C-alpha cells in the first residue's frame, strides 16, 4: 500500500464529506493504493455517523472511534498503530490542510529520502495575535532546544516513512513535538515543505490559549526525558553534588572563622542558613536521582533501541 492518511478528528461533522471527496480525487488522479484512517477522538456531534456513511461509499475509508475525548496525540498514536501504508500522511480534519499537497509530501519521502517531512504554514489564516505571534516564539524555542531547523513544528500536515511512526509513541500533548520524538528515535533526515493553509470553513478550533503554556511545559519535559530519561542520576547527581559541595564549603569557611578568627554568633548569620539549605537541597536532588534510576530500570522502554542492520547474525 502506497499511502495511509491518518486524520484525527473531534467534532468535525461538516468538513468530513468534503475532505473525503477531495482526498479521493487526489488519490485517483495519481493511482495510489491507499487507506484513510479517520480517528474519531470522542466526538459529541454526528462525526462518527458521517465516517460510517463515508465508508459505505468508499471502502478505502477506515475508522477508529474513541470512547471519549483523549486528545489529538492519542488519536494520532492510534492511527499510527493501525497504518499499513509505506508512507503515512497526517492531516487535520477541518480542511485547513490541502490534500493537494499529498503527492509532493509522499515524493519527498520515497524519492528524496526524507524520514519525515513537516508542513510549513508560511502564510497562515488564523488570528494574528492569538496564534501567529505566540507560535513564532514557540517554534523559536523548539528550534533552539532541539536543534531541528523547522519553522512550524506543530503543523498537522506531515508525512512519514513507515518505520518512523512505528517506532515513536505520541502521548499526552506531544503531537506538537513529533519531529523531536523522531529525532530522538534516531531519524535524522527531517525535511520541511511550504504548504497551503486555508481558513477554517466549518466548526471552531479545539485548542485555546492554554496551548502555549502547555506547549512550553511539554517542551521542557520532552527535552529532559530525551536527554536524561535513561540516566536521571546524571542530571540530579550533578546538581545535587554542586549544591551539597557549595554548602559544605560555606560551612568549612564559617568553622574556620569561628576557631581561628574568634568570630561569634555564627548561627545568626544568613550564610549559615544558606549553607544548610544548600546541603539539604543537594541531598534531596541525590535522592530524586536514585528514585529516577529505580524508575528508569523498571521502565519498559529502557532498552527499546532500533537495530538498523545486522551482519553475519
Ligand atoms: N483534534 C482532535 N482531538 C482534540 C482536539 C483536536 O482530534 O482533542 C483534531 C481536530 O478535529 C482537527 C485537528 O485535531 O482535525 C486540529 O485541531 P484544530 O483545527 O482545532 O487546531 P488548530 O488548527 O486551531 O491548531
Ligand atoms: Mg485547524
């Protein structure tokens, strides 16, 4: 199968028929063998009925329905698990992404050798202040911390080599950082393509202003987990040692001033409390490190590396 198109959707009943028809046109023009996996993320409108009806007309359409709303990441993850195509395309259900981009996105994977290609909504049709400016900041932060040179991490329209989606797990709200997940999993050829962005025709956006706060918090988590997830002691131990040693040095200094320079009232000095605080924080960090190591040791992911090739085995 050439293509799997994964579409997460939450209350998008009006858009689905038009979107399905448009995708079908593109697929038929290019003679692709394909499947469209519509993942209904617990919609409360008639979206699932629409999916069922669409399948009656076109057997290439498949559906997964969640019991309740779990979020876009969960929907994508479930779609990735089911996908059978050689190339996987994700796109939003609200028709803000154009199916006409699919052939080029596929070509970049199959012919140009990219592992994943992310869309770039260079010209956006969203509210400038509510979205465009925070999104610029957010992308700059993601670029700096991850080292991946993308302009638009969170674009819903992306294409992947099959191996990529089968080796990453998108959880929480990590759909914003799939390029980073892919990089951590060892996929280095991450490309970008300018894509057409359209105004939302039906329905409303499903993400409010919290997206930016959450987005930044998630960026911290993902960078931390990626870097220290399998060796937490290297993080906590380092800072714990620093804090503890710094506190100890202050103590030694205070002791010297007492015994050799006859200073009194040691325990009245702010420095005394500062030293105690540092030593306590230092040992706490160490403890956090040990607990982190215990958790990492029990994690099912502790050894899920990807073997690229083997010789003579
Ligand atoms: N979506 C989803 N589950 C959610 C929220 C959103 O599956 O909990 C889908 C939504 O239906 C759409 C895509 O994710 O297909 C992007 O959402 P939206 O268009 O609201 O985001 P925006 O374009 O405003 O960034
Ligand atoms: Mg949208």
